């Protein structure tokens, strides 16, 4: 679907608030429906009058006027896009009004995003495709003095959605396809043509770097680990650099602490953090953001073999800290430990965000609504929260009292890789804090938000692409100086 500026198309979209007293366009149709209680104008509710004798008008409900937000606009126009496809509409237009308290540029961007989101489906392995894309062009008739800004906004939202869709595609791929090497190849294919420097280190180089924690997790698999480094140097006059570190377990059986069969079905998605940072790098590069960003992924599989690591093992790390392995299913934090230390010491990032499907405890605590967060820097956390708010991707900061840190102190090694049954999301995050070298850092646990069993709003069943928008917003607006 192309989102264009202008007034053209076979169908006109008329946005209407719930219980509106006055509808200038389609007033007769609106009155008829209202009198018979056939249409209420709830957010995303669609009524179409399209036929060879119809008026070629579609009413789109926006809900209650005082509750209108950028996110409710996204959801409403997502529903509209789905309905237009069902109706086999090829082109449509809307005269975009100026809504009180909403930025006009962002209003148009939210409309465009909702429409674009409606096109996503992962049907690669279906013999018969269910989604029939029909809408070729959607026109936004905008205020004359806002055209240039709106056009820039539409281009930017296209770039962001491309990154979201790439993330979803990577995460939805089954593990038989999405091996560590395939993930590295996809990163190269997608990012190198856009000017992102992509370097992939194999097992020999990983060993040279002393990434013993990462290597321990990978030992059980016949597929070699891959350490993927992606750099966007958008501001050559600045030494500031934001690191995005994504967990890259392309499959997680739990190792010798093996998961139940039902729990393993979706463990191809345990690389959603890596998918998110790769997708974000695509959006950043396509928008040519004037920032320096490095994305890092330690990709491997956690499987069982005669060489797999075991509970009771004491392993090293690139940071020199030793770790008691009390649970082989707490593997993501081990791979991230080396990746984070690399970001801090080799890449010399001035701020770090890691993104990981780290704990089932986060799903228990927050479900699929909020992403959990841990930080060592409240000012940086505020930047992440603001970026998430703009994205419509809620983040909830968890506490990090020193008492929780005591739970991961080792007896025979420096650290334990689990802190016990309680506060699992918090202790996992604080384990990671041990490897960021005191650099401002935020950990995002996306275990519940990156993949959902049933679509909601504009998020589809399966991979959601969360938190690509948050990371993009953060990069764009981040004050990357180490305060």
C-alpha cells in the first residue's frame, strides 16, 4: 500500500466520533444508522456503503472524542485497512481533520501506520494464502501548509514499519530455518545495502575474545555460534554511541534443565531481542538518523548433547567474572553477559539498552501488555520510558534494591545465574548489570510482549515487532552522552 498526499480514490473515508451531534459528510447515512442503532462509532468500528448504487463512503468510528490518542488512531485505521481489503477496495482517501491536542504531523503518521500495519501477515508456509492485499493507494488530503511535514512523516513511518515487519519475519521463522548463521546472513542481506557495517565473528574469534559464558551455552548444538556486530555511523563528528544488544537464542530447549514439550513450541522466538535490534537498525539506516548506533547479537542454540554445559558447572566470562550454573535454562543472561561487556569495553558505548525474552517470570508479572525494565540510571530510564510512550509500547520499571543483588552472589563463583524462585525478572536483570561496566544501561524484558498467541489491536498473532518503535524513538531523540 502506498500512502500518498492528495484527494483521490474510489472510496471516501469519513471519521466520526462516538455520539457525534453533527456529521457534515454522510449526514443522512449517519442519521439513518444512529436512529436504528446500527452503528455506534466505537473506536475502529467500520460501516461501509459501497455498491454499484452506493455512495462509496465508509464511516470509521474514532470512539469518544476526549479519549482520542495517537495509539487509538493507529488501531482505528488498522481496522479500516483490514475492512478495505475484505471489500477489495483498491484506492481510498480521507480528509484529515485537525484534532484538538494532537500534533497534525503525528496524526497523519499514526493514520499511515495503522493502514500499513493492516497489511502484515506471515503466510510463507501456507499453501493457500489467506491475506489478499487489494488497497494499492491511500490518499491523505491534508492541510496545505502542513504538506511538507506530513510527507516527511509518512516517509519516516514507512521506514519504521519496514523495520517492524523485518523483525516479525525473523522471529516468526522456525528454528529449522533461522539458525545462528542464517540470522547473521539475514542481517547482512538486509542492512549492508543500507550502509550499515555488518561484521560476523565465528567460533574461533569468539574464543579469542574470551567469551566463555556465550560459548558454554552454545556447546550443546551442532550449529556454531555467531557474534553479529552492526554499526551505523550517522554522526561522524560525535564520539557518542548507543549500543542495542539483543538476545539471540535461535532455539532454546532449556538444555539439561529441559523445558516441557508445550513450552518448547515457541522457543524459536527466543531470538526476538536480536530480531528487534536488527529491525531497528533497518529503520535507522533507511531514515538516515544522525546518530551513532551499534547493535550486537550473540546468536546460538541451547540444546542437549554430550558436550552441553551442565548444572553445577562454573564458567568464565569475557569480563573475568565466574558464574555458577544453577539452571541451564537461564542461558540468555549468559550470552548477554559477554555481549554487554563487549559493547561496553570494545565498542565503548556511552549508553546501552539490551532487549531480551529473558524470563517467564516477566510474563507472570506483566502479561503481554507491558515490557519489564531494570536500570542503573534513572535519567536514561526516563528517556526509554518517553520513547516507549510515543511508540504505544508500554514499559514498566521494576525495582532494583540491593537486597535483590544479594540473591545472585555466588558461593563458589562470583555470581549465580539464577537468584531463586522469587523476583526472577529482577534478579535476571541485575545479573546483566554486572557486565555493563557502570555505563548507563536499561534492560528490557520482552518475554511477554514480543510474541502473542492471539492478535490484539494492530499487533498480529505471533511476533509483534515490539519494541522496534521504542528503540527507534530512543535513538532518534537520545542524549547519548555518559552523564
